[in-house]
C-alpha cells in the first residue's frame, strides 16, 4: 500500500509498503477515506512530540470503512463507516483511573507511536472506532480536532450542561481556533470573537457567523476585563501574556495553543488572586469523539468549510515538508474515492 512514512527525524517519504496479511485479534483493517493534517504531525516528524517512533505513518484525524476484521470483534461489521479515536492510554495508571486518559503516563497514539491515517489502509483496535452513520468521511475526519476543542472547553468550565459564556474571544483564526469558536456557538455562547492579524482569516471567520477583532489593535486592548472566556489558539507566548488582561473578573483564560516548551510569560499573581481568575490548560482529547460527532451531524455545514484542501495521497507530502504560505489554507486532508 502507499503511505506517507516518517523514516527518521525530519525525513518524510511517499512509501510503497507491504499489505498486511492478517488482522490481529480485536482489531479492524480500515480503508482510509479521509485523513487530516495537524501541526502535531509536523512535531512528530521532527521528534518534538515524545521520543519519536520511527518509522511511523502519521495521521491521527481519520475516518474510513472497515474492510476486514480480526477474531474477537463481535459487534463490528465489514463495511461499517467509522472514525478513529487515536489515543491509546494504558488504562491502569493513576491518571487513567481518574478519567484523565489524555494525561496517561504511558500514552500512545495512532499517527504518533503507531501507524496512523496517512496510508491507504490502517489497522486499529475496535474499541477505538466510532460509527459515523451517513456523515461524509471528510467531515467525520474533523471529529478528532473538534474533540480536542471540546476537551479544552470542558477544562474551561464550558462542558455539556454548563453555562456558556456571554462573551468569549479566541486568539488565532486558524482551523483549531475556529473549531473552538464554532463549538462555543454550538454550546450557546452569546458572542464569540475571533482575533487574528490576518484580514483574510478574519473575513472567513466572519462568514462563519463569528465576530472578529484585529489582534493587538487599540480597539481590542481597550476591552480590558471584558470577556468571560479568553482562549489562545496561536501558541505564541506574547499573545498568551497579553490576553490575560482581557479576562473579566471571575473569568477563565484557556491555554490551548502549543507554546514552545521553554517559553515563559509574566503574570501578576495579585490580579489572579484579586479578580479570582482561572488559568487552565488542555491537552489532546479525552473520549470526546461521540459528542464531536453529534455536533458535526447537527452542524449547518460551517465546520465542513474548514477543509480547504482535499488531495490524493501523492499530493500530501509537500505539506509535511513546508509550512503553507497562503493564509487561506485551513485544514488539509488526504481523501480517497
């Protein structure tokens, strides 16, 4: 089968790999129909996400159909249309027992430590797949990044059944920032503002029904203490540092973007104390795929618009090796007919 394969740190190739002869017990062989590119895939390529598991097929945002099953897979059928939850927690550590499987002390994942979705086929554990019904494969492949956004909102106190904020702002109008914004709207938030320095991205965000603001502008900096929820989806430390001043008394700052591990910021502890602020982080997803699928099935098509490129596997390799220069590039997917 053809696949994108990371053969070593910084080395990515389009490989022709042997087909699997048998499917292991408890596993399904998936024909991949859509697989999305994430910045984490680039981190995996450069061994910035864990120790690296080379050689490995990247891709942790993927959907497809079951074409073969191993033994002990009762309840699953060939032909089922599914999406994959890529996280493979150990299930026995203290964090798994607390329900924080995304913080598992020995966390593995498809596309990171195990072969993932940037190949024609993928072998996955059956307990890691979810039925997508009639949802298009390219839309279903958005369930994983959407689930990450939902996990972040849950950490920020905007989980199912919790009161949504009246005013929220997200810095970074890229795909993951927009998923945060659209998820907040789906949860019933009053106004959701996307902040960015790129006008074309702000125009796109506005077309999705989201409010917009120019990051760093006087108009935005004048809204001190005005947002119940402020979230960063840029991973830029200076943005994180400045956004805290926008959080209203009793509000929450969500650190969602991936800042460099060695980066530091300055905060005023007195402000956190006096204004009873909450600073929270979020990592990956934590069994949020079913809720993500519910949102995708109810969506009016706005979330599907985040996919800007649907490409054959042969055209995907350049996106792993160079950052897209066009700000109109949103979610890039490998799709197969």
